[in-house]
C-alpha cells in the first residue's frame, strides 16, 4: 500500500479570537493509503524514464557509510557531529566543507578507499529489484553521488542489477543538490528531464531533481517524511508498481 504525501491531519486552524483550539479526542488518523492500482501521478505520466538514486533508495549501505565516515572523521580530526546532514551529497563536497583545502584530495582518496573496502552488510532495499526488473533498457538509470569505483563495489555487494546508464560523481562537475546528475542521466537516455521521475531518499537529491524539472518520488528509508519535499512520498519501492507500455512508465500504488 502506498503512503502518499497527503497533508498531515491537524486539529484545524486556531479560532480567530485567540482562544485555545478545540480539544481533539481521537488521535490524528494516518493518511489513507491509495488503493492498489491507483495512478500516483495523474496528469503527469507516463514517464519516459525513471532515474534512481542508489544509496538509501535501491540499496541499504547505511552501516558501511557510518562505519567508514566515523573512521575517516577520527583520522582527519573532524568531530563526529559535523558529519550530520550530508546525506546524498558527494564525498568531495563533504570533505571540502570539513577539512582544509590542501588536505581535500587525500581526504577524498581515504574515504573512497575505506568505503570500497568495506561493503559488509550492503543489501537491496524492499522493492528495488522488482522496480529495476520492471523497466526495459532505455527507461531507467542510476544517478548516484558515489564515485564510479564505489558505485561498482556497492552494486556488486548488494546483488542488484544496475541499468546500463549509471551516472556517478566522476561523470559530473557539480553533484547533488545540483541538477547536473539527473540532467546527464536523462541526456544519456535520450529523454527530456521533464518526462523523468526521480526516486530519492535524501533532501539534497530531491532538490537536484526538482531543479532538473523531474517529477519526484521520495522513499522514507533514511529521512522522515516531513523532511522530504517530493510529489509523492512512500515507505519504500515495495509500495509502488511500475507499469510499462509503449507510452512509458506509469507509477501505481502496490
Ligand atoms: Mg540516497
């Protein structure tokens, strides 16, 4: 069942005279899930292609990411709390913000080596294999903030079958939240970004997708729904089904 991005139920606006709002006896009901088969993007699809983020969207790499960045921070003398809030951003941009400029190239090499070597526990997320398998060649791509060697290591560790179009941090000048990764993925597929759906778990990726003119589907695997500004928000890819015909990809509630 899809958890669509319905507005949160509240007790309603406060009365105009400034008195306390009416007490609410019942707890707020969760948003009604869309019925199975409901088109989640009425009037917007079908999409020419689906552009997937990788970490947190298709695969769970969180344990590896946390282990490696904690080791990196210790070696670089960076306080652990300064690692918060960077999810979905390329390592080079994170390092550039956290260590002196002259140390950035070495710091980037070090985190890359740690992460390529430590892929323990990387697994596909629910619905990821089915979503990838539903899309024929030319209708899907991955746009990741990983470098190419790291993306290859994580794809292999997770066992997912990656699409042939795989845009990495090594392919772009500006990573997420810049729109360049998604624009390049669409270009390599030969489609208009405005006819693409981006699936993301991170605010930085969603910002890049919106800036590229793509429709957005957020999964709440790593970030709570109220932190995700997307056209539709679901728990994970198991909540949707991708239906392909000659016109493109329609996204329906599972
Ligand atoms: Mg991600």
